[in-house]
C-alpha cells in the first residue's frame, strides 16, 4: 500500500499519510505550525468529541441529518471521546487563534472514521467534514464551548476532590496539634505564642477559600457559547440546535450547563475563563504559602526551626550523606509558580477579544487545563506524601516559646509598655528569658508572673487583669 494519499480542501490538494484519519486542512496546519510540540490535552479532546457526538444526534432529531450519517458520526465521536483516536490530533497549540485548525482536525477525523465504520473507501465525501460533522457549528462557538466544558469537568472531578482531601488532612492536623504551643512570627521575627493547631486551622481556611472560588467559577464556565456560530448571530444553525445539544451535554456530565445569554459577549470576550484562571491563581497563592511555611517550620533537623518533622521520601543530596529535603513542598511551590505564570498568559489572552472573536483561545485553553491538572496532581501528592506523615516536635516548640522575647507582651497591660520593653531589652542583652529577667527585677509576685506568662492563655483573646502602668 502507498504511504500517502491526496486529499483536497478549498486551496487545493494536500499529501496526507495514508494511515492518518485527518485530511487536507489538518495537513496544512501541521506544516504551518511546527512551534512547540504541545498539543491539546485529553480533557479538551473529550469535550470536543462530546459536542460533535451530540450535535450529530440533535441534527438527526431536527431532520437535518440522515440517520445513517448521524449514527456513524456519533459512533466515531464516541471513539474520540474515549481517546481511541488521539493519535490523529497532532496540531500544535500555537495555531490559528480561533482554534479553527483543531476544529477542522476533529471534523476531518470524524468524517473519515465515520466512513470507515460504514465500510466506505477513504477519500469518499458521502460524510463531509463541514457539511455534516460541523453542521450547525462554527469553530468560533465550538472551541470556546469545549474550553468551558473541559475546564468545568476537570475542576469538578480532579482539582476540587484533591483540595477536599487536602482540607481533610489539614483539619486532622489542626485538631492533633491544638495543644502544642509554639511561637508566632511576624516580619520573620518572634511574635506572641500560638497553638500549632491554630496555624493549621488557618491553612485549612485558606484552602477552603480557594476551593470556594473554584466551585463558584463552575457556574460561569457552565454558560456555553454554542449557538453563536461565526460572529454571535447564529447564522446557519437551527434555532433549537444549541439548547438541545447543551441539554444533552448537561445530562451526560452532570454539570449545570446552559446557552450563553449573549453570544457576542461569549465569543468576543473570555471573562469566564479569565475568572476561572484567577480562582486557580488565588488557590495557588494560598498553597504556595502553606507549602513554604511547612518547609520552613520543618527546616533543620538540628540547625533550623525544627518545629515540624517532615516525612523522608527520598535522599536529598548527591554530596551530603543523610540529608533529606522538603521535596514535596518544593514540588507544590513550583507548580504554584507555573499556575501564576499561566494566569498571566490567560489574562493577556483575554485582552485579545478583537471585535466579534477572541483570537487567543488555544493558548488560553492549554494554560487553563494545565493549571487545573498540575494543581490537582501536586495537591494530591503533597497531601499523601508530606502532610499525612507530618509530625510536630512538641519539645522544640515549647522551648522556642519560652525563649521568645515577645512573651513580655502579656506583661504590658499590667506593668505598662515601657517597662515591658525594658524587660525584653534586658533579656535580649543577657541571653536570658523574659521570665528570668522579670523574676530578678521583682516587678510582680512570682505567682502573678507565672499566671501572666502562661503561653496557653496568650493564644486566646483577652487582656491580662491589672493596672495599665503599675511598677
């Protein structure tokens, strides 16, 4: 058999590999865009296939497509949704800004595969990529619809469960560490005592905020541009086409999906995608802070803070025997940095809504889905390989509290700010504790001093009893 075949589009003939299911337009795009080697990910191809499958069924219902054609296209699209045809989607992300090349890639693959399923010869046009597979559609409404659908599914099924698992373990650690007193820090300097459980409770809430933002953005992503066709007017599509296809997609995905209220806004603007990316950035910022805190609190084991004991998951150095590094925290932090960078690209992409079409959709799609995937993966690994095995060094925590100069804060309401500062300065100069200096100065009776310097009491709201300027 020959290695190639010739297919045609409106510009003329193109040589295509004999085994390829795509046609002339895809072959041109392969030649035009050998940029990065990055291709559309599986979630996007699945969403695009689902749109094509249900478009075929709806066009059949509307009497616009014969049963044999519709069934063959739908069967091919089901194969595409499962990933069976991924090898036939080679196009680079950095292509035409509308994603037309990839939409035509899908149309050509599905037309050729549908003809194969019908036992028809290759190159036969009884099922046409544009006339039949793309019936009632345009790249300009299909590609953003697939973008929304893929992102919503991945947030709900991949990222939100990972964040829920992280929250669960953070909550467990907050409860387990609640009786451990350690020192708070502001400006990287010693501050008043806190319970380690309070710190982890704060982490729990930060993750909850990010997860809440992501859950809310599902509503915006559920507003689909399908039905606007070329510029938002709906030319060349049946008035019921979009709502019927979207109803089918809502049923198979379980998402709250509906047709865009304004197709001009949905196709020219990408505010829902920008908002989803912003929610991903918000979550990444919180996760970076949490991972970095845990990394520092586990620094040591002898010459750092050493308040936490991180699980040893791999040797940490090629030259220093026995060294173990906080690799899971560092992995998560790098992912968070990537997500912040992806968000910048998506924001810039959102600026490119020129007149009736945004022309940065492929790179926005790539970055959005990459951010969701990376965060879901990294959060799950950080939870299971770092956080679950995390332990606290109670002795180290309590020793640091006693050494802190900020212990004198509890004395200020009783002896006054200036006198408390005098004690702190003396303790710092002599290398002794606040307790030792205050006892030596005999500013307060020992039992009163013990009560005021109780670190547990300092982790709760309240003001020490006594005069404001005594002593």
